[in-house]
């Protein structure tokens, strides 16, 4: 597994983790894709924290790689993923610093993030209501077909509403995203994204638990003493 994959994974995850936990609290008729997305964004402010199971698939076909674990989020911008596969792998964002522990390499990567910057490594800043505003600003949003729920995938009994996002700016890391929303819970069930090279990264979210009053200590990470440290890795050649 290449470390560069985790840069892509985190930037996308931070962009979607909040929209993935979004609630639509009003039983209103969906009129346009922009209206639907805006209502999800507006209602996200009512969620103080959440946990969910997450599966991240990088690539497709025989060369695909799957990572599984649990994600925890607390507003405004605390984020943590504890992986069960690969075991002990961890991604933590405490609002200022992104930390990634790769046990297979015995490496800890640290990156200070300027949350006022909307591009590049500042994807972590998208894990806020302001971040959802930036998604709407920098991507066009449409229904993939229409507002009618469709199967999550071929042969699946699970149905979702699919939104299609295409980048407006060449500075965005992903040229397109498909957001698949559960019509009953109004939570994002899956995100299927393509980076600039056309590579596919798919995020699946299940078993959401909302507003559990997660303590800030949940997002404190003590790096293994034996691990090698690399700081500001996103800007290191």
C-alpha cells in the first residue's frame, strides 16, 4: 500500500465525512438536487457527533484494496478513523493537525492544516458546515437520473437517491463524486469518487449512531514511541 493513497483517502473522507452524517429533518418534497443538497447541509448543524462503520475501497477489480474500521466525528472538526483492517491503522484530525499511523511501516505522518485554505491538504476543513458550503461552491450538483430511489448496486434490495457532483475548479482533488443517500434515514450511504487520474475510491457508511456526546479525549492520539515520525508529509517530495 502506498502512503500517497492515504493522502487521497483522507482528503476525500474529510470532504465527505460530514455530508455522510447529514440529516434531513424536514419531510419536504425534493424539488431540485440543489435544494436537496442544501437541506442536508443546513440540517447537519443539528448533529453534534456521530460514529459509523466505514469501508474504503481503493481501485477496482482484482487490484482493488479494501480498508475497514470505525469513524468518529465531533463538531466542529474533530475526526478519527480506527481501522480493523489494516489492524491498528489510525487517522486522526484534531482541528489543527492530521495524524496518520501506518503500523505496516511503523510510521506516523503528521501534517499541520490551515483550515482557512480550501484547497489541497485543507480537505480536512471540509468537515464543517462551511466545508459543505465549499462543496456546493466548487462542484455542480445534479441528480444522476432523477429523485427516484434506485438500487445501491446491481441486484441490491437497498435503495438510494444518487447525486452527481462535478468539479467546477481545476484545483479540486476529485473530478467527480456520486453521493448515494438512504431515502429513509436521509444519511449518505456511499460515496463513489474519481480522482484526477481517473482512479476510483468508494466509501461505504453503515450503522450510524448520532449525538452520543463523544468526549474530546476520543480524538487524542498517542503515537507509538517506537514509530518513525514524518512531519508535513503532504508537502514533502
